[in-house]
C-alpha cells in the first residue's frame, strides 16, 4: 500500500469535505490520518491517504481537476515507504499555553527555545483574539519532552522567556492516563 | 481467580447497557476476583469494568492508590456493585486512554467531586465521597456499565478555548 499526503485549502463553504472525500472514494483511496480545520476564512484539509496500486502523482491523473476548478488548491506529496508511520518519540507530553499582547516573534521565540532543547512539537494552534485596539495573541501547543528534560526545567525556561518577551506562559503535563 | 483478557472495541458488549446485579453469590464473588486480578495484571491500569472482560453486569473495580496521580487521595481498592453517582460537582479535564480502545487518547472533562453509592464485595451498602483522579477513574469505569466509552465524552482544549471567543 502506497501512502500520500494530500493538502487541500480553499475559501470555507459547506460541502468541501463531501466533495473531496467523494473524489477519494471514487479513486479507491483510503483515508488513514486526517486533520481538517478552519483557519481565518479558509478551510484546510490535511490527509494521509493510501491506495493499493497508485505509485505516484501521475496515478491520480486529472482526478483532482474538479476540485481545483471549484477554487480549491490541491497539493499531493508521495511518501516514501514508512513515511506514514510516526517516529514513535516517547516521552512526557505537555501542553504549553502562551498568550499576551500581540507582537512580532511570539511563536518564533517559544519555538526556538523548544527546538534548541530537542522538544518535539506535535500540535500547534495560534489565534489572534481580543479587540482591534488591544489584540491578544494565543498559542496552544503540545510537545513531547526528550528524556533529559523534565517538566520543571521546561517551566523554568518558559518563566525566563515570559519576562524577556512580556507574555504569559504555562506548562502542564498531559501525559495520558490509561484507565 | 483468573486474569481475563480485555475485550476491545468494536466488540458490541462495550456499547451495551449492563444489567444490575440482583443476588450476591459465588459467581459474583468470582467475577469481582477476576476484575481485581485483571486490573493488577495490567500494571498500568487503575480500574476495570465487568463488560471489559466480557460480562454484562454492573460491577467495576478501581484502585488509584498505586498510581502517581492518585497516591495522595484515594479509598484504596474499591469494589463497586450496582454503583451510581448521587451527586457531582466541579469540572476537570484529563487526557484519558482506555485499554478497550488502544492507541487513542483524548481530553475528557468530568466532575471533580462525586458522591457515589454502591454495594461492596461483602454486600454492604456504601456511600463515599471521591475527588480528583479517583473520581475521574470511577466515572470512566461507570461509563462502561452504561455502554459509554471515553470517545463519547472527548472534548478538546483547542475547541474550548476558541469557542468562548465567538
């Protein structure tokens, strides 16, 4: 089974998911993983799909043409074998909430601290909220800590960044509990 | 006295409302022991409900005393027969997983404090107050008795945060 990553973005309206998944169904594609969300006025779909015979972009022919004709942007990436499986990075999972008055560089400064310490971001959402006069930036991210970094250390690192960038940050463990 | 295997979704038993237990008898006691043995054997588990081992009866066991999150605040081993929640208050959200739904976790919001009524292994009627992680574990197991999985209760932090704005 060959896997592909498919991203589709377009002005939000009812029926996009139905239109996209009908094309995939008619092609004989399976949807393995997917995440779709509205960002601004755009609806964005990211899917990992598979097909028993398709080997590359050309196998899809012009199957996505109707989607493009209805103003959706379509991008297909052919995955190398195994590219559909995550690297299986184990470790403590934490949720980091970041918020403060809007200013350039909030995402970058937080991400840089994390990247330098090999913290793996697994989910990231940002949103501009508040009034036009006093915009507030909110960022929620989930990350996996490397074995040599504990949540207390990360909290300390984020505390320093809070002062430096003038934002509020909280870190908490969300490692799942199996019941 | 046996470790039973945990049945997994899509077994229809996990979506079945279990029947109340009428009489305390040897079968019931054996079921309780199997639940305890199965919970202990699955080292990471803090509770098992009867439908998870294939028995459609309102019986569940919970013991959070060995887990990091429940160590400080618990009732030890709880054997709950025909349990029901009398009162609940507060809300807390935890990322839950379930042995019957492998490889998937989700944020679930549940009551922080509960008052629980149940019959214990010796047949005595009991009423206890539970809070924190123990309360969450109890609510998770009790859901199994009503054919509910944590998947029926998932809420994501992202949605919560963004919904308030609209």
